[in-house]
């Protein structure tokens, strides 16, 4: 009888833990939450779009430029000797503002961040340092530009072409 009580208690603990940590296994197709979405009117903010236009003008038709790219799109987390799921989760919610790719293979050549005032917050500085470390270790250069609403096209061109050599 004592073993039966212990078994029931353990079973209850397991079920409660599963409901807390993996609630989706208890949902049926009918009971899952259905979220509503709407299409955004713009992919980028006005300033991001202005900067994008500058990048397009500088690179002409030599490269592809992709905005708002999440790190798992450009980085492979499946590196021998590490926990792949942990490595994926570490980069999953991080992104860069632009990625420049070659046209032949669409290989990422350069990541670009456009830093606004939010990048001055302490938690954002820590995130930015980690993204820089990750990209550096992966061999993908990162350029950072201040988003003060006033861009020096010649300076952007100089830095960009220097990194794309």
C-alpha cells in the first residue's frame, strides 16, 4: 500500500511538471490558442529604409542586401563538441539589421548593425558584445553604424568596401 501511495505521488509530480514545462503535450488541436496577426505596412523603420537605400546605392548590383536577419539564418549552430540545441537557443532571438551576401552563392559576407539609442542601455550593450563575439568567432565581420538620423554616405562607403575586400 505504501508503494502505491509513493507511486501515485510521483506520478502526480511528473504530470504537474510536464504541464508546467511542456504544456503543449496536453493541448489538442482544438484547444490550442489561435493567435491573430496582421501584415506590417513596412518591413523597416524610415531610418532603416534610408540606410538600406544607401547600402543599395553603394553596392550597386554586386551584392544582395537582406534586412532584419536572425542569427540562425546566417550561422550554423551544429558545431562538433557543443550542445546544438543550447547553441541554437543562444542565438535564436538575436538578429542583425542587414546582411550583405555574394550573388553567386548568397554567402553571408558582412553583417551590419544600425545602433539607435536603445543600444546605450546596459542590457543591450551586453547583447551587442555577445553578438559581436559570436559573429567574430564565426568569421563573419560586423560593422556598426550610429543611427543619429544623419548618415555620411562616403564614410559608410569607405568602411563597407574596406570590409568587403
